[in-house]
């Protein structure tokens, strides 16, 4: 999910469930329907591949990226041996 604004509670829950979310002001203005996008969560960038326009939003922390890569917080805790 890339959005101009994301509620803080929704944002944390999305990451916890393994759903990538990036807040990037003006992202909705830079795309037309069907435009391909490239999203870099570590750097917080959103690029319209048709126009080449790039905007920088909020970066995800390394821990958030690890949670997403594991498939959510529960999967990460299982992977690290904290849960069965």
C-alpha cells in the first residue's frame, strides 16, 4: 500500500500482519490508472516507471523490513524461537 497519509494504528497493524505500507505525500497525484510503480521500502521512495517521477516518503526501519520479510510479527517470533 502506498498512500498520501496513513493512520498510525493502521500502519503498525499492517506491518505486524506482513502487509507493506508506505506513507508518501503526493503519491496519488503522480500516477494515472495503469501506471507501473517501483517502491523501495528501505529508502522510502516511490517511482512512476512511466514518467520517471520519484517522491520520497517515510522509510521503514530495518526491524519493520524484517517483520515484512518474515510474513508478519508472529512469523518472525516463531522464526526467532520465541513462539512455537
